[in-house]
């Protein structure tokens, strides 16, 4: 066991706070996708003890994000002393403060029908204004202030990823290339699906029928056609364009599915070729042939 505090002092610690309804849940989800260990509604008194907890030496934690706000009744009275103590101990944490305009917060609460933490004693508008006033000092002390009024979910997630990337290398998007057979149904978790049933089918060649797309004979048959070469060139060019855009958008996982009739010949060969192309780009990529081994 290694001491958690020793490792923590070498990675990013983000204190995520701000106005209720400003998008903290979305921001926390984005940080989790970026490889952060995330805790919502962490009591501020527990923070120093949490950072001293032991941790497995092979942990892949790349950052810590902790949401702290007025849901904890004693937060305002305690956070300043606790944060100062951590700074004195050398913990490199930053405060990320989210806010939004009053009318936007009112719209969001109207849509979600959630209760504002201060609204049991006040009207919703009064609760929003009181919270804003109470958090004014914390806002002034924050390292990052984001007004989320004009952000959609994807834009906010992208902004949070940009902040995470300033402090550490961003966890790469994980890509999975999947072959499948349409006769067994389309994969529900696929982001991009390409139908390759237009390619020449080795199933109708007697000596090839019982082989699968990972054998050299099937690969030679499928790949040595002009339409296959033309398709691969254009599809790989498309992926070269799309993958960086998905990474920029903050996508954690991307599944690229290639389908043929049975999922044993053409889709397997094409999936292998696409996998090798993406791996050559230096990306984190896996390969799975869902229907290569077919039921008797």
C-alpha cells in the first residue's frame, strides 16, 4: 500500500462548487469520463482525512473532483479554514465555480422540478438570490468561473475537458471496433454502424464458406477487390476526420460497428483492417468479433 496523500500531491484536485442548477452534475460526469475519481456532496470536514486514505499502488486515478456546495449546512462556515489547511500542506487543488443567469436557473428548475436547497424557507427566486450572495466570497476565491447560461450539455462538457487538460494529460478516448451479423441483430451500443454487405461474399465460394474473416484466404478474397479498396480508402479518411472531433467533444468511448449478413466473413476482415488503421494512428483501440463464432 502507498499513501494516498503522496500520490494526490502529484495530481489535480478540483473542488467543484457554485450555484444550484448551474450544471455541476454535468461537469462532474465529464470529469469522471476524463479519468477523475469523483465524489458528489463531499462534507468539507472529511476532505483532509479523505486525502490521507491509503490507496492501491496500481491505481489509475489521474485526478480527483469533489462537489461541495450549500447542500451541506455547515459548508459556508468551514470551507475557508479547511482549504487554507490543505494549501499549507501542499495540496495542489483548484476551485471551479459554476454559475448561470437567474432566468436560466429558473427555467432549469421549472424543467427538472427539483427543489432548490434554500427554497423551503424562501421562494425559488429568493433562494437563488440568497445562494448567490452567500457564495460570493467563494466565487471570488475560485480559480475558474464558468457561466453556463449559454452552454448546452456537450459544450459544457467540452469546456470542462479543456480545464482538466490544462493540469494533466487527458485520458484518451477508448475506441472499440466491432464486427457483427445483421441476421443476429444490430449492436445497441454502436456509435457508428457501417453495412458492408455490398462487398463480394466469400460465403458462396465452397472452399471459403467454412472459414472466417481472420483467415488469410478470406482476407485475400475480401481485400483484393477494387470496390473494397475504394471503400476502405474513403471510410478510413472519414474516420481520420471524425475521431479527432469526437475526442474534442469529450467522448469517452466510441464503438465502430461493421456488419455483414452473418458476421463471419466480410465484417470480420473489414473490422480487422479498420482496427489496424486506428491502432497505427496511436489511438487506444480494441477489436471484438461478436458473431464470428456462430451457434450450431
